[in-house]
C-alpha cells in the first residue's frame, strides 16, 4: 500500500513538474525570428530585434540624381521573409520604374505599390550624401551610430532559440 502511494505521489509530482516546466523549457528553446540589420563593412550590429509577420521597415534616403527623397517599404511576410512592397519618391523622371501602377499621391510625388518581391536579404550602401534612415514599425533606428557613409548594410531575418540569442548577446563585444 505504501509503495502504491509513493508511486502515485511520484507520478503526480512528475506530471505537475512537466506542466510547470514544460512551457518554460518550450519558451527557452522555441525558435524566435530576429530582424537583423548589420554593418557588414565593420562587423557591427545596428539592431537585432524579434520580429513577426506584418512588421514594417522603411528605408528613406536622398536620391543621388535629383537630390530628392525616396522611401522604400518592406514588410516581414508570413514566411518570415523580407517583402519589398512599395516605393514612394519625388523626381519621377530620374530613372525609376514608370509602371502603370504608379499613383500620384502629392504634387510631384509618386507611389508604386504591388512589387511584393520576396527577399532572403536586402543589402545597400549607407550613403554619406543620401543619408539613409531606417524606421522599424514607425520607430527610427540609429544607423549612423554604427555605420559611416559608404558602409555596406545588410538586412536579414534569422531564426534562433532564445538561449542562442542570449548566449550571443552575453559574448558579443558590440
């Protein structure tokens, strides 16, 4: 009788332990997706944040031909890929796509939507004259605290467990 009671207590304790520790272990090892923006010229990370489908990234810069603003819009799609969706620009005669999708949204300002080009990575040079600015979900990202004009910037979405992310942060010298 005492053995049966002891077995029952062990089984109940194991079940309670699994119920309590299961979600903790799952959340520690469950893969998370991170939007990573790196200056690969000097190996520094501009920003690395968890991401989810629907997150918006805008890259705004000054066009090198007309010296007028351009804004390219990217979205994290449901497959955790970077999706180039639209561009908004002034200077419509400076070599841009003159598609039938172009829509006049303000005097001298065009918007072309519907690109929906899926990308594994997006890379560009941080221009000293073009003054690239990054906005993630409406929040400005400090690109020029890390990069200088002419540095190569790479945007990717990476998958890691929370443990791998925390270990990388602990041992990173950035």
